[in-house]
């Protein structure tokens, strides 16, 4: 990262990692359940100097505060409050959003909520959607519900390689950087993961909801990235997502599970193309001047009716 911003939301300090702080365009990148904003380092570098990338650490992860009250703070409703605070701090009226797993669901909720929808310009969902595989969710909940302790750093790195094998990381240097950014030393000298072990309580305290209603409420353009071997997002779910919005842009990453790291040109370039496609403004009564994604939706709907 090139800069670090710290802001206070309620009693928690939120760390926001920043790349290219003086760039003319901005995107928010939000990480997955047990990760942190540092995962977007390669993504930010490949996106290029024209983009300021803001990657917050969710409470309980990375450099942000741990909560004394997980039942109140490790919830999507509170993450939405934090996201709004980040938008306000950086004076962002409207911004593109890239979210991996949990970060993608957070972006989906913001884009569907009437109070925040206008602030999400475009949405990229990385290996997540309104319908998730039950077995994959159970596996995540089971893993993060148990504290992990390692006598040696090498044991922690080996466990990270095993648990995150589906990330598609290909070289030892990348694995070593992941380990260095994921480790926390305990008072007795042993090692554990960087995150608060209580983040898994989110699976207990968060209120289940029908995300398909949220999906249908989204008005901004959406792109979904799926790992070809994802255990969380199925190809069938993407087909179902496209039924309600034929304009959905999708990318499948072969030989990758949950979730792609967005760390190489084959993943970043399609996202950059999606982010930079021209969006024309239009009046409600002028269909010919509607944004490209609305025109495409209208054309496909008309073809289906014929």
C-alpha cells in the first residue's frame, strides 16, 4: 500500500489501505471473511496509476480494531455503517465497488439499499452471489469457529497453503507474502491467524435474509467473477442471476476455487474493461440514450418476447 488512513466508527478504529492516493479515479475493494485489505496489493498495482484503490480492513481483521461485542459489531448491518463512514470520509458520492466473498455481499447490500444504492456506481462480485452453496458455507463456518495455533511460522504457512489452495496462487513468493500478511504472534511465542477468532460468530448472530430480493433491486451494472471450481458459487447460480438481469457480465477463472485473488492480468483486465465501459446519461423518456447495460437488457427482453 502507499498510504494508510485510520478512522473511528463508534468505538472501533477502521484501517483503510490506500494505493495511488492521488489518482483521478477511485474504487473500493473489500476483502473476504477472514482476510484483509492487503490482499488487493497486486490488484491495485495491475489496475494502474489512474486508480486510487481504497481497501478497508473489516473490524476483527488486519489493522482494524477487534470488537468487545461481536454480536453487535460482526454483522453486515454494522459493516454497512462502516462502509458509509468510509464513503463519507473520502467524500465519495458515487464509486465503483469490487468485493470478494463477504466484501461482495456487502457491496450487493449497499447497491440494493435505497439509502445507499446511488453511491455504488458499478459492482464487481468476486465468487459470491445471492445464492450460495450450503456445503461451502458450512465448511467456512466450521473452519473459522475453531481457534488455530501453530508452534512454528512454517507450520502456519503450510496451513495457509492447504486452506487457501483454491486461491490459485502459483509461486512460492506469493505464498510467503500471504503468510507474512496473515500471521499474528501469541504471548507464548506461538503463531496464529491475524484475525479475531470470534469473527465466526457472525454465522450465529447475523439475520438470514432473501438476497434474491436484494439482487433484483440493484440498478447499477454488475459483473460476477467465479472460480471454475468454486465451492460457494455455482455456475447454475450465475445462470439464475442472469435470468433477472441479462446484462450481467461474467468471468470464470479456470482451475481456481473460492476465491480468485484478482492478482493477474487475465483476471484484472476484464474487470478494468467493465469499469471503464462508457455509461451514457439518459432521461427516463429517452430509451435511445439509456446506458449501454440498460439498452442491452431492453433488447434481450424484446427478443425473448418475440
